[in-house]
């Protein structure tokens, strides 16, 4: 298991871990870095209708372990079917969750977890790790709920690590590592609670 203080210290300096083949843990700090500027977050029209319909109940930290395991089991790009969420990563982030640093935002239908996301919150920065869905749009609704919560609580940074086509529809952009580290430094010193 990765010690909590190692994880928190790494995130505060712009690094995050991923498991690679055979479970080895490697550390990454991409340049450029993907973020979603909170003031530029875009909700596509169709998703706005889904949100307004009340199709999902949103909860924070109701079942963190189920979310991270859902993310670990989610199908990815068929060219890269592996997962970076090994058992060691799961154990480490569950410990981080118990310490109040890792959080999940979940979309539920009745008593069924339909999808969600998890990440790490330090000061005014939220580091998104992964998302998954079992029901169409569930993870997107969870992302919109996360952004609303971050805005309402004074967060300044939503880190997505990399920019994907999926995240571009919400306003994700790439910034240089230098610019990212400056924004990170300004954000982690804030007193925000998810």
C-alpha cells in the first residue's frame, strides 16, 4: 500500500500514481496537463435535460470502494484494455478515503449504484482520478454534480490529468506544467471542504 503521506505529498507537488503491467506503481506528472476550468465547465444540452429529469440521486462518499472498483472494472479503449487501478491502488485510495482526502461522487437509481467518479481533494484542488457508468449518463451527471459542489465550496482547480475527447465536451483544456504547478500552488493552500 502507498502511504497516505506519500500520496498527499505527491499530489500537492503535481504527481499521481498509476499501476502498470504486473502491478508496478509508476508516478506521472504530464506536460501538458489536463484541467477543467470550473468557470468554463460546459453541460451539453442533452445532459442538462437528463439532470433536470432527476433520473439519478447524487451522493458523496456513500460507497467509495464500490466506485473505485467500478472504475477498475470499466471497459477502456480496446487498444488499451488494462487498468491502472490495481489492488494496491484500491487499498491505498480506500485508506486515503478513510483519512478524509479521497472522495467519490455517485449517481444512484434507487439502491443501485449507476455510476460515479472518485478523486483526491487537497485544499482548493480536486484531482479527478477515474469515472465509470453502468447506466448511460450516470458518470456525466456525477461530474456535473462534482463541478457544482466544487464551485459552491470555493475550489479553484479541477485536475483531469490528461484531456480526452470525452472530457473536451465539458470544457477540458491542456495547460503547460509550469502554469499547472502555479495554479496548483495557489489552490492547495486554500481551506475548502468537499
